[in-house]
């Protein structure tokens, strides 16, 4: 009698152990979870950073490099070699990789929620709101047609409604963080297009998450719609619970973290644990753990340092190390090879066309109805077509829920990649906002009409620069009723790849200056200083912000100066004084910013070496008592410095001293240059004006100093070392006053000596370069201080 063999159970591979005993124990480390995960992380991060570096000349956002990197590591390129996948990304390791990637994504979505300010969305104008709705609804409607075509060809066997919602969400999303970075990179944040795009994208972001929650609720394995209703109701209950229970808890911790004091480690731990708990709850509900993290980020109070400290604690680890793993995980699911044949490629073209047509046309039509010019409306439509991480999240959830098959998933990933990649070049091609303002006459401090308004663009990096800047402005306001002083206070902020850069952009766009918060009870040092000083009737202070990479922020400074018709740009020196009196550099990048501004400025420029002008706090007008010294050797920059000093001398608390240096008669001079006579004539004219001023004011005096060597110059300057402020021309015609070579050519010979620790630790210096339209910007080498510097006197001056 024949026996029937019992069916054999499928053999499951044993789970990977965490760590190996080492290669010397004849164990392959890549067969164990932790060593393999480390190799995967190093490979993914290195590869995506390399791609980001290669794509930098094309001005593409880093998300493009991360998406491409993930695809290239997957079965579309390197993964086509099965041995590579078996060694680096074996199937048994994917659970660990996906889990770690989703933990990173969980906290990244928490950061995205921190960036999103619901109050800003409430303040969104009607125009931006309607444009945002049109930018969502039109591509969503077109997505219905695309979903019908895809479902009847390559994506059969799924629920029609669920697939329709996923397609609509995938086509209508705008990536707010990516859009903000592109706008900042292209310097469009302050344009009308930038303002509308940011407002509309913020609204789009919220609507996209609501639609995604709906799509996830509908895509459960249970076909009953009653389950979907329960999921949505429980999700709504969680949001209500977060607002009325979690938000007060987080608000208490935020209030107990005052400005200027470190946030308690316990508060950080509690908040990050709440993020995980919220993710667990939403995962139990069935709307993905990411929603819980996002909601917690949204409800955290944005005022005060609490949110900023949270971002600072986790953003580098999450964005730099964990997030690229998610792109790699997504890329490993993307197989471009599944798109084969005319039909598949035709469907890819159809999806791209539908996404672009729906987003761009819907936005353009509504924008033009609100009388936005066609070119601006077109640029706005292209910008709103930007995709990013949220798009990939939607697609991955759709694939995990079996709503999208491999081919449809690959088509939609390539659509997201293509639409984002084309955004920057198309916007650069079609939209070129005017960078220059109208021509204007007063580009210098020295001018014929002394009653005209003096406009100054005063730049600063941090609170460290504020007291000296305020005291300098107070000293410069003069006493003329007509010749008022208008100050544009520009906060220079570096645009980095960090998540907090987007939060910074959002705050700056909201109110002009990141710290310019009009809400009472939340004022910091900068707000108090500027608001108090603005009470002076004769000075108008207008806040501005420049957010750019440091290698191009000089363009923002020079463009703003031209548009605001400034006569002087004041830049902070790239070094600050330490307690022991030595100068410490903030970094070479800040050094280069000042040099670029000097080359390209449309007006005069001053470099301010801050040594505590007036102390560390703002000085009221009645208490101003400064001694200002102007070393005068001749030349246009010295004349500009003297003109500024004469304006300052109008303030009753300023004592101005002019040190007029002239070569001794017995000193042998080199042959004069052809224009030396014209320069001497101009020097004599402004000196005559100074003499007239000194006759009418006892606080103005001058000393004539005969110089035969550089020691004479040094001795004269040292005699005034207790002065509060030195106003110096950058190209004063003297030899270097120090034996050591200067690493700061932008200060000139005299300025470099005065800024050295050997001279003084209390005197601030303003080194001034007068605007000269006859010299082209790029023909002004900073190391060529003045050709006459070697020709003034033969024995050392």
C-alpha cells in the first residue's frame, strides 16, 4: 500500500543576529544586522552627498540627489547585479533598514510640523488661498482621468476609489520645504511670486496631509467602508486629543524654557517620547505613524526657544543620517526596468503631462484672474509643481497597501523626479525679476545737497553687532530737520541644508525680520533695541532680512542697497574681539562676503570693526559722549570718511578730531601722478569745509602732522588710542604700518593697523570706501590698496 508523503512546511531563514564575533572567528560581518546596517548607511550617505555635490552647479535641491541616489542603488542600476543586492541589501536585512528609515522619517515629519505655522496659514490672503485651492483641485480632477487609464492598463485589480484618491494626491502635492529652498536659492523669497508661492504651498501642505489620511483610511484590507469611517473618526479624535491635552502639556514646557536659559534635558526627552507615542497611536488607528509625529510638531508652540532647541537637537542626525535611508529604501522598491514598451513609456509621458498641465494651468488661470502678469503666473505655476519627500511618502504607502504595483510606482516616482528637476531651470528661464532699482544720484556720503536724506543699509549677523550699530546710528543722525537719516537694518542669515533653514525662511517671510515679533511678552534684545530707538523722530529704521548661501549673499546686499537707494552699506567685520582683547575670526566665508560687497557695491561701503562702541548696551541720546578721530592723508576714501565725520560732528555729544598728515618739506617725493592735482584740489575743498565747521563748533578741531616716516604716523595714531571711534579711508596712501603682513586687505593699511590688537582694545573702527562709478566693480582688486602707497615718501611712509 502506497504511503502519502506529508506536505513539507516552508523553510524560513533564521533571523539575523545583531553583532558578529569578528572576522578572526571566521564570521562574515555582513551576515549580521549591525555591521551590515553600518555599511548600508555609509554607502547611502556618501553616495547621495556625492550626487548632491555633482548637481550643485545645476542649483538642484538635495532631495533630487537623494531620490536619484536611491534609484541608482536599487534594481534600476547597481541592483541589477544580483550579487550586489545579495551582499549589500539582502532581503533579510530590509526589515531593519526600513524600520530605522521610518524612525528617521517619523522625526523628520515632526520637524516638518515644527516648521509649519498654522497662524501664518490663517493670515494667508484670499488670493493665495484661492490659487492654492485651484493648484490642488485642478490636477486632482485630471488625476481621475489618468487613474482610469492606468487602472485599465497596468494597475488592474485595485479599488477604483482608493486608486483615484492616491493618484489625485500624488499629482496635486506641492513640497513646501523643497519649494522654500528653491525660492531662497533663486533669491525670489521677497518677490510677489515668492510670497504667493510660499503662502499657497503652506495651504497645499495641510490639504495634502488631509487627503493622504483619507486615502490611507480607504486603502485598508477590509473592504467595508464602515472600517474607513471608524479610522477617520478615530483620527479626528486623536487630533482633538492632541489640541486639548497634548498641546497644554507642551505649552507648559515651552513657557518654562525662557529665552537665554538652557532647555531642560527632561523636557526634550518627554517631547521626543510624546512623538513616538503619538506615532504608535496613529499606527494603531490605521493612518500611519507619521501622522502622529506631524501633528505633535504642528501643535508645539513656535514662540520662544523651545521649538528651536528641539530642531537643533535632532535635525542634523535625522536629516543627515537617517533620512537618506528612506530614499534608499524607496529606491530599492523602484525598478525603472518595469517601464518597457511603447505603452508604458506613453503612460509615463501621460502622467508627467497631466501633473504639469493640471498644476501649471490651474495656477496660471487663477493667478491671471487676480491680475498677476502672465510671466509671474507661469513661474508661480512651475514652482507649485515641485514635488519632494511627501510625494515619496504617498507613493510608498500606496505600494505597501497594494494600491500601486511596481510599474505604476516607478512611473510616479519618475514623474516626481522630473517635475522637481525642471523647476529651477524653467523658473530661471522665464522669470527674471528686475534686480536693480531706478537710477539715483546720492550714492555717497559726500554730496552737494547736505539737506537730502541719508540712506544707510546696516547689516548684522547676530545680537553681538546690535549695540554698536545702534550707537553708531545715533551718532550719525545729525541735527538737520530736512536731512533725515533712514536706516535699513538687514539681518544676514546663512541658508544651509538644515531643516531649520526652512523655519527661518518662514519666519522671515512672515514678518520681514525673524526677531521682529510684535507680540507682547516675547521680546528679545534685538526687538527692544530697535523698537526703543525707533522712537527718535529723526531716524526711520526699517527691518530687512537676507537669507542666502554665504557665497552669494553679497548679491542680496548689493541689490537691496540699489533698490533702497542707499548711500552707505555698513558691514560687520568678520572678526570679533574676545575678552582678552585678541580678535577671533567668525570664518573665512564671512571674510569673503565683505570683500565681494566692496567689489560689487552700488554705493559707498563701511567695514565696522566692533570694539564696543558706547559699551555693550544702547546709549540714550543725552548720554552720548564719543571722541571720533579721522586720520586724513588725502584721496577719495579719506574724503568720504571726513564727510561722515562732519555729519557726526553735528551731534552735540560728538567730539571730532581731524589728523591731517602732510609730508615734510625735506622728504623726497616720487613724481606725482597725472591726476594728483585734481585730487589735491578736492582734498583742499573738503578741508576748507571742515575749517568752516570747526570755527562754528568747539567740539571740532584738527591737528596738522608732518610725517617723514611711518613711525611719525604710528606715534600720531597712538596718541589718540583712547578715542571711541576712528573713521578711516580704505585706500589711504601710506605704506603698511606694521611689519607683519595683513590678512585683511579690505581694511587698507591704516585700518589694518588700527584693527590689530597691538594698537587698542577699546577703539572701534569704521573703514570707508567711497563709491566710484568710474571704476568697474571687478577692476577693484582688494590687495591693491593704492598705487600711490609706495610713492608718498621715500623712507617708509
